[in-house]
C-alpha cells in the first residue's frame, strides 16, 4: 500500500499502515504539515488508516486533521469516506469520519457535505457502497446522505442507487423512504 515516492513522509505512512500510532503521532507533532502529506497516489494518512482498518487511528486523525484532512481527495477523487465505502464497507470507521457525539443523547453530523463529495467518476459514497454490495454501509450512508443528492439530474443517483441495491440484493423498507 505505501509507495516509494513518499520520500520524507514514507515512515509516517508506514507507521499509520501498521497501526503504530505512538510513532505516527510523534512524527506529526514534530512536523505540523505531515498530517496532510500525500503519496504519489494522492492518499493521505487518513486514507491509509481507513483502508488498513485502524478505527482508533482514524478517530485521532479526524480530530487532529479536522475538516481539511477529512475532505482531502486522492488522485481518483476519493475521500477517505469514499474509500471505506467502496473497499472495506467498515461502517464503524465511516461513523468515525462523518459524525461526533456531543452528549449521550445528541449526535451531530459534522462532515455532512462529505457524503455529497463526488469522485472523479461522479460517484458519491452511498453509490460506491451499493456497487460493492456492502449492505450495512449502504444503509448507513443512505440514512445520512442528503436527499437532494439522490434527486439530482432527473434522479440519476436515486435510480442508480436503487438499481445497485437490487443487483446486490440490498433490500428493506428503508429504501422505500426515497421521495
């Protein structure tokens, strides 16, 4: 996963990939721009952490890197959320990226516009999850994706989502709530 073109930040990316938060955090503390470093594929430390499935590291990176890191895209236009939606289907990691608990009873979607960000191919995260048959991920992303994203361009995304859900046998009454 980590490519040789990282030069100065190669060790940071390797720490993240192997789940070595203590070493990664030390590196980030020494170099404040390191958290935004990218590979030749345009992947950030957050992209690497979500693909590797390191939920605790994802939480820490989202907290440290804030809006800027969460919204960074790789060379294919994928945010870390888009990658987790397509590649792993890990809903817990998607939740780490998209919302924060303010109190026991209140949850706020802090990066709601992230659900609307398109890849270079025009795909939003819920479509990527459905295309790969990630049922739980598709349900989660559908529940928080703004309706207007599914109703755009003559309902193109809504129709595409429905088609992909049928193909992947992702069924449920939740899908019928699309107005």
